[in-house]
C-alpha cells in the first residue's frame, strides 16, 4: 500500500508540481490550500507525511507544526519561501523533519520524502 502524503500549499501550480513528483514515485497525495481543510483530512487518519507551507491563508505553518507535535508524530517537511537561517532553524526546532526553500526541485522533494520514510 502506498504511503500517503498530505500537501498543505495555497498555490495550486506549486501543489500540482508536488503531486506530480510524488505520485510519479508511487506516493498517494491529498492536497488542500488551507489549514482547516488539512486538519480535517488529518483527523480522518492514514496520513504518513505532511508537506507544509509556512504561509497559508488561514494560519501559520509554524504554529500548526507546534500544535501538531503536541499529539502527533507524523513527519513534516516544510516547503516555503522563507529562506532565512532563523526560519530554517525554527522550523527544525519545532519538530519538522526537513525544510526546503522555494523555488525547489520536485525531484529533490521526492528524494527527501523517501529519505524521511
């Protein structure tokens, strides 16, 4: 059974690239543009990893990751335009398993997802 990746990204063109790259590697994906939708899907279970943008229309990915880590150990890879060292360090310190900066290589993201698994 393929691993399932939850993608929380508000830009559909970026989400399409992520989905294509991950599905080409045999992963199942679910994409949502808001934290509210992502939370609802996560509560249904069966999510093996989250690709998470920091800047979403209804909240901050850092805050979501902090909240998530209180009750859930699902791996998280941040994929964001926030490229500063402080942002990368904060993302990893609050519990992310990896941190990638946009623009990004979809193939590299797929390789990082595999590495986390």
